[in-house]
C-alpha cells in the first residue's frame, strides 16, 4: 500500500505525458501522410530505352564491344513507342540501338513503320530506317529505301526517292518530307503527282493531306484528258476539283489556249475565271479574245469578258479586231446537235481590218444564222466608201461575207479622189450580195435619191453632177467590182455641169462624212469618238417618188450620156 501510494503519482504523471507524446506523433504521421498524398506527382516517363528479349549476351572482345547483343522476340520501348525486330545491338550508355530484320515500330494507334534495319537514338528521338521502308499514318502510306523519322518534331524525311499514296493520289519524288502532326508534305526534284487522270510534273510540290491540297512552285506541267496546264505557281484541290493558277499560267485544251496572270477553275460547277491580261486563242476557228477579266461556265455556256476586251478573227488574209467595253456569250441547247451561240458586244463598239472598219453602240453575233447585227448609229467603211443606217446586218459564210442589209435611213457615201466631192445614195433600206467575198449585186429600196459625179475617161476630170430620184434601184457588178448594169423601177434625173451645180445639190439632205470617227488602225479601236452634235440619225419625212413603169438599163452609160447612173453603194 505504501509503495503503491508512493509511486502512483509518478506513474500517473508519466503515463499522461507518454499519452500526449504518442498523440502528437500520430498526428504528425497522419499529417505527413496526407501532405505526401497531396504533393505526390505522377512519375515522369522513363527517358531510358528499355527492351525485352529471349537472349542477351555481351562480348567485350567482339566486333561491337560497347553493345549488348539481343536476339529472339526483341522488343524496345521508349516514350510511347514500341519496336520489334529479329535482333539488335543495344548501346546502353548512348541510350540507342541498332535493329535488324523485320523491324516494325508502332507509335500510338495512328502510325506504323516497317523496314529491314534501323538505328534509333533515344536522346534525340531520331530513327533512321533503311531498306524497304513503309510508313503508314492516317490513310497515307510512304514507300522509300531511306527514311529519317524525327519523333521530337514529327517529321519524316526521305532522300533517295519515295512514293506517297493518299486515297486516289500518288506522289513520287527524289526527296521529300512528311509531318505526322500537321499531315503536310513537301516534295523536291523530279516530282510527279498522279491524281485520277491528272498528272502533275514539277520540281517542288507542297501537299496538305488533310485538305487534299497540292501547291506547285516553279516550272510545272499538268496534263489530263482535257488538256495541258503550264504554270509556275498553282493550287489544286483534288477533293473539291478546284484549281487556282498564278504567275502567268497557260491552259491548253486541244485547239483552245488561254493565258492570264491568274486563273480559277471549278470542275464540279464548270466555272472558270481569269484576271489580268487574259488571252484566249482558238487555233481551229482562228479567232482570239483579249481582256482584263473574264468568266465562263462550260456547263451552261455563259461567258463574260470586260476590261479592254478585243475579239480577233484571223481566218482571212487580214485580222479583224473588234473592241467593246464588255462582251457576253450565251449558249442555247448546249451539248446538243441544235446548239448555237450569241455574242453580245455592248457599249462603244469599234472594229478594224485593213479593208473594212466599223463603229456602233452595240453588236450581236449569232452563230445560228451566222449573222452579225450592229445597233444604234452603226457606220461601216470600205476603202473610200461609208455606209450607215439605223441597223446593219451582215451574214457570213465560213468567215466570208455573203450578204449585208442596211435597214432604216440607209446612206452610202463614196469619197472622190479629190477628197472634196462625194457620190451618194440614200434610201429607206439597202441590200448587198456577195460571192466569195466580192460584191456582185446591190439594191436600194424606197425613196431612193442619188448624187453621182460623171468622170471623163481621158483625164479623170469631173464632167458634172447627176441627181436622181427613184423607188428601187439595183446595181450589178463584175467579179472585178466593175459596174455591169443598173436596173431601176422609175426615176427622175437631172444633169448639172460642174459650173452650174446649185448650192443645195452637191450633198443630200442627210449627208454626213464621219472620217473623224473612223478607226485608223488596230490600236485606234480603244479610243471612242462619238458623232458630233446634230449629226445623229433623224426621222426621214421626205415623200416617195411618184410611181412609173419599170425600165431596164442593159449596160452602164458613158460619161457624156444623160442621165448619168448613180454610184455603187
């Protein structure tokens, strides 16, 4: 009892202290454990190359003393990639290895690489694959014999020739690069891309496999069933069948050639566009078109050209140039046996050829009846002759004129050699008929009036003025364009000697000589010169000549016979 009483306070005090200490220790342990749970991170992926195999040996006196030789079911692992091979040399110190026989590497579930031998540097994550190399990635397959694959930057390089296949595309070149992250490729030297029936030949080609977009740089040639393209900068989208050509490209489609600073094509819609000094040439039909901007749809046959637009026809000995502010092409019954086209040239039309010139406000060319129609104050010049009216129609046969019609206020003026006097014929309508492009017959109808100067056959001096009025006049010419005979239904004529010509007779009421409007050369067609104020066509109210019995004139009368016949229109 004494002992118990003596020592009880001591043990009680110490037991309490021990209890407190134990509690503190437990708290510290739990706190430390909790803290470690909160701050613990996922361990970093092993930087070292690991492997497994059935056989491992090391020969410090062998041919590769610094390598471990592994054989049988060899597998290497590094940073998410796995590699299989028949045997390998493993350089532990350099963190690299050489693999031999049936080498296969897989990275994730999108990339695989096979070859016969390879070297892998774990430090730089670079793989050098050789012999029968096949790289597959998301639908793209690359075949080559020498490939370096940089896993760090996702770039695969080949430099001894390679082939990349992508769905329906096939790319071949001497040197190339493919990025497995961006899925973009670039090819250099002797590049050939086969896309369906299209073959692209170039020295530099960029290809986006995701967008199916090919970009050629430098002299390039693209051939297909429809034609050939020569360009130095172009984009082709095999998915949408669209093409963009720059740097003065040329497209040849059989007999048709088009060149422009930039060209755009859409095979699905049939739409094509050209910008900047556009030149279109049809070598078969021998015509051409130049402009600054054009578009054409081959499915609908609609086309439009503007900006110094000029149509050229060189099917004859001389080239015909036609300029207008804009031109439109309409196609009817396209892709049928009854197809025909209309070309509308509008605003400030001017035409030039050595033997003929013309101006008008607008013009329509119809391939159905081979007719060219000129509207609103049309004027045509041929040599020293001028022809005008409210509307002029010209009918062609194989690019050769066969008939011409001047409808409404028709006026024909011929300038004499002295440049002062003019032969003139005015009527409601005029008609001209040609054979092999040569005028053989002309006809003036309704309210015909003429002023004609007789010429002495000896010295070509003017004898007098013959004024004639009739209702219908026909003139027949020889193949050499000489007057053969004249037929007229009725006429009233008066002959005036040169010294007795009344002041009102030398020129008809509606006479105008538009020499200041006439195009002087093919370069003069761009400068528009309109009619002077007051010289526009006006309504003709002059009554018709009284009817008379028709008379036939078998041949052209001489200069001394009265009345003198009117001039050729």
